């Protein structure tokens, strides 16, 4: 359900959260590590910087770092920074605009799905994603040691 831009933005935030605190990382290094196009990553990081999610440091030793602690940065904040919610959307059932003032038959049910998913990503933090991955890696390593 994430756009390509939102996926790259979330991955970049995870990457930055794993770096030494306060040390900026260049867009090129981030793009290379995430196997993402450099210009695309630079633009995505620029969007995150304009929304106060990352800090951009210019210059030779510049780059990007998180402006918000990973424990306070939600996936929803990142998604909203690069893919702001749209007020009017195309209808799921056909080629017309559909909103709460002019709903189609599926509008209320689809809105409920979107509300639940937005609520979940709004409460899920970057720190939780990293912790979940670390726990999984430790669990996998522990189970392989006994074999």
C-alpha cells in the first residue's frame, strides 16, 4: 500500500536511525546502501528535510541525519511527509471523484480500511521496526547455534 517514494523514505529513516548519532550520511551513501536511485533518494530526503524529519547539513562532510529520535518518529509521519493525504480521490468503482460529500457505494468501507491502516502506521515508530528486526536476527542466530 506504500508508494515507492514512501517505501524509500521509510527505509532511509531506518538506515539513518542505525547510524552513529549526530553523524550526517550523504544521500549517495544512503542510496547505495538501499539500492535506490541517487537522484530519487536525494529528492526524497529533501522532502523529509522540508518537513523537519531529517536535518540536512551542507558541505563536504555534510549529509542527512534524523531530526526526530527514532522512538518518536512514526512511519505515518514519514509517509505523510512524502505522500500527503489527498482530499479528493478517484473512486474505487469507476472513473469519477469520490469523497465523503459525493460517496460511492464502497466509500465508507474503504475509508474504514484507510483509517485503520493510517492509525497503525501513525503509532508504529522507527525504533519499533529496528527493535523488531534486531529481535528477529537474534532469534534466528540463537536457533542456528544449537544445530
